[in-house]
């Protein structure tokens, strides 16, 4: 059985995996780059190993360094988390060659589902619905133009080797077709080293629904219901919830069966996610599979009561799944908000920097998966996500109200964050009513980004409060530099002089 796990990651996901390791009596090993010396995951782990300079391509993405760390610390397994090396078949293969357990799927499954064209072919063979489109990689622009003419606009162009919205372009007008093909190919080459693309019919007003699956080495595969991930910007998820308001029990059963079918088609083991597009008529189509733990997995844990990391470790230990499909039921409603160090009013520009103070909300049904602390400096080298806030309640309405309360109480100073933007989403009628799709942010742009009319007044109040704090905080000199026992008088004079 596994006794020590190296977590080949950083930040909140490294901490999240370590917590389950500790509960299971398994030692954990952190790896860290130069800039991460003072990171929380390094402090929390039983052991830590330095792996090099701050840029991820010189540390967290270097397979040799991760393997070296595992061997040096005597780790008998590696958990990849998400991102970095988590979906690199070469990494899983190297672990196997070195006699280290990779906590994840087989190299075959990662390879097959990682290539979008190959995945589409497998899904078609397994009778899983896919969006009408090409089944071969395209590298020639003229051929791509011909196929788009046959399918008809609108279409969506995607990178064959891609994911996460990179190398993806939607085209509605004929005049934009060539430019979109070239942009998608260029971005795909830059991100994945492969400029091949494929083309699908664009589904109007779609919902992005994904199903969590778990599978063991004995052929047992189950799904743990859906997550609604339609609130996105630039194809990146912003808020997730479960259950989805558009999924009926009958549709959940059919989609869940398709998700299990999809996983079995590639002999899948461990945790994975099958993503679907669902149109307004309830038709659903396979989108892609993520062969790892998802960022948003805590909302599934909240409603089905299963520790997914524990299940991952059990499967890697060669054990059978703890649960059968009949034992999986959803209870209540969960929502997750991803809090980023970024400026929503400046095109979501990342805002790394020093956290001067942080105060996280607590209370019943509240979970915060984060990694920053007062005095911590968010580095420029990695994703600027600060934390994930997860709330659970008996009903969707109660969960929304709870999330609003939590966002109100969650305070971070020193860097700009997306907290206010998250709160605005919670107040948007389309979100509250559950009448939204992947165009939510675009459709509600005016409401989400409307100017706060009270901003100037609040700024004035903050200035006054700060000054009052200063003069009442033991400072015994007034603004003239002379000793003063009548600070209210001095304050009044200052107000008059500045005409506040």
C-alpha cells in the first residue's frame, strides 16, 4: 500500500491532496520552485524538495526533476493534481518505468482522450453522441475552407491537441473564416506544438455540462452526477454549480450512462470528467474528456459526500471502488466561485502582488480551498487563482444567499481580486433564475460591469475613517508637527482646509 505521496503541483490543489493524505496516514512530499519557498503547501507537507527556478518550464514541468524528487524522498506514488504534468502521457509512462505509482489513468487513456480527433472517433464507435463535424486532423487551409462550406456556418474551429479554450475560434460570418483558421492554427502551434485543427458545427445557446466519473482496475465504472459550468469567460470556467437546473432525472440518467460508456471505451481507471454540450432542446454531445481531477471537483464532493482524492488513492492502491452507482445520490445544492488576483474592470488583467491582509469567511456549509496568507506575495509565474470558495445548502436559493454572504465577508487587501465580480454574478437575474447558458457574461455585460454610483462616496468615507484611525491611534502629533491634546479640533481644521 502507498506510504508516501509526492504532489507534483503547488498552491491550493497541493494542499487539498495533502489533507486527504494526512487523514489516510500517508506521508506527503511537496516540491517547490525558488519563488515558492514560503508557500503554504511547503509548510504543510511532511517533507519538501527544491526543484529549481521559478518559471514552470524550469521546475514544475520538468519530468526529470519531479522523478528525482520522488526518488530522493522515497515517495512510492505521485499525485499530479491538475495542470502542469497531470495530462502528459510521457510523465505517466516515466513514472511507470521508474517503478513509481502514478495516481491517475493509464498512458493509453491519456493519449487517446488527449487527442481530440482520436477521442471523437472512439466516442462515435462507442455510440456516445458527438457534435457533427470532422473526424480527421486538418492542416491545410483550403481543405478546412471546403469543409466549413459543407457544414455551414456557424462553426467552431478547435486545436486537435488542445483544451482549455486555447486554439479555439467560433465563426459566424464568411468574412471571418480565413482569419479564424489562421488564428486557431497559430495559437495551437504555440500552445501545443501542433497546428492541426478540426471543425464542428456550432451549437447555439449551449450549456456546458460535465459528469464526474470514477473507475477501478476491476472494470467498475460509475458517475457521480453532473456539474453546470456554463458561466465562462474566454472559454474558462468562472462559477460552477451542481445540480444543473436544466438537467431532469431522466436526462441525468441518460447522460450519466453515456459518460460511463465513454470512460469504458478507453478502459479508463481513476478519476476523470466527461464534458458535454447540451442544447436548449435537451440534446447533448460529447465535448472532451479531462483525464485528471478537475478544479471544480469540491462541489461534487459537497453534494454526493465522496472524497474524490481518497478514491483516487484507493484505486491506485489496487482497491475496488468504495461505492456502487446505486449508492451515489445528490443531496442539496453546491456552488463554487474561483477567486483570482485580477482586475475585472481592466479586461481581467492579472494582479499579482503582496497580500497585506486576508480574512476568509466561515460558517455552516462553507469550504475555502486556498493557499495564500497575510504577507504572502502572489508570484507572476503561475495562474493567479487565489482560492476556490465552495458553499453548500439544502436548496439552490439558499446556496446563492450563502455565497453572497461569504463573498461579503471575504476580505483581501493588497491586490485587486474578482470577489466583487463574483458577487455581481450572484445578483444577476439570469443567474438567480437559472436562465443562463455559455453566453451569460456576454449577455449580462452591462449589469456585471455597471459603475458603482456609491464608489466616490465610499472612497471619501474610507479616507475620513483612515484619518480618524491615524489621529486616534496613539499619534500625539497633529498635522502641524506640534504636540496636541485636542485632536478633534485638529481634525475639524483639516476638514475645513481640505473642504472634504
